[in-house]
C-alpha cells in the first residue's frame, strides 16, 4: 500500500459564504470532496471548524486529524445520495435497541441496567412520544409498530448533515434511543457514552481491564463526542 500523502500547497484557509451555505477556500480555490463535489456546508460554524482543520495541516495532509472535514465529505458524497437507505438502516436499531435487552443475572448487573437504562427509555417516552419495552435475555422480541414508525419518521426528517452525525451517534452506542438522547442534549455526551458501555464497564470491574480494548474504546468515545459536536453545528 502506498504511503503517499498530499502535500500542503496553500497558505491561507478562508470561509466564504455562497448561495446555499458556506465553503472553505484554500488560497482562493474551493475545497472539494473526494467525489469532486464542491464542499458546501450549512453553517458558518461548521465551515470555520473545517477551515481550522486545513490550517492545522503542516507539510502533509493527514485526514485522520480532520474529523469535521471527513464528516462533511460523508454527508455530501454518501448520505445526500442515499438518505432514505441510511435513515432506514438507523431506524432499524429501534427494534433491537441496546437498552431493551437486559441481563437475567447477576442481580447487580440487572439492577445497574435498570438504574441507568430505564431513565433513557422514560425520556424517550416523554420527549419522543415512544415507549420501547425492555425484555430479559437476548432473544429478539419485536417492539410496537407504532413506536417504530414514529422513530423512523424522526430519523427520515434529519438533514443530510445531521443524519451523517446521527449515524455515528447510533452505530457507536448501539442504541437509537441514546442516539436521539445525545442529539437532543438529554445529558452530557460523555455520560451518554458511558451509559452505552454499561455492560463492558461492568465486565471490566469483574475481570480487570485490557489495554488494547481500552484504547479502542477511547477511539470510539472520541468519535462519539465528535458526532455530537458535528450534529450541533449542522443547523
């Protein structure tokens, strides 16, 4: 595999307002996505975050240090053209939501799941108008059709940029409810992330920690926190 990386060729990164939003120019030349579309984003805050990432590049461009740019590229090149498919995929999490599948034992884990996950389900019932039903065990049990339809409509209503962020909020947490909870600011995103990892944290308490697993979890945590920030600056 080639180690080639594009070199920095510009001096200044500038945010420019255009007819349908904001773009970033490098020495007067507009930034394009990997699919060669013009990178136009909906808010100045997002464009400024992207411009800062380009400004921070030194001799070579490192996409791994440019999360806002990568998320915007995903929204434009992928979600824009597959909005319905992405929305359906995420809405499907509601029928097998992490929060609804509870341990049968030990009692300490059962109690902790109830303590931390029930409030999220209560929030969804109050704020989203959807009551999902928790069950014991791992055997799939369908959720009420009306609840799933309401959640599906909410997902489909998201803009392409918010849907790109929402994809990570849901897929990283494993929960459609926690994805909405993070998007709506139910609690601090770090706390919602910890709630999503309840089972893993409990296992660590019982058996100890694994450095590699912790490192992977931290990468995912940072991606989750970024997704929340990107969601917030999308509108």
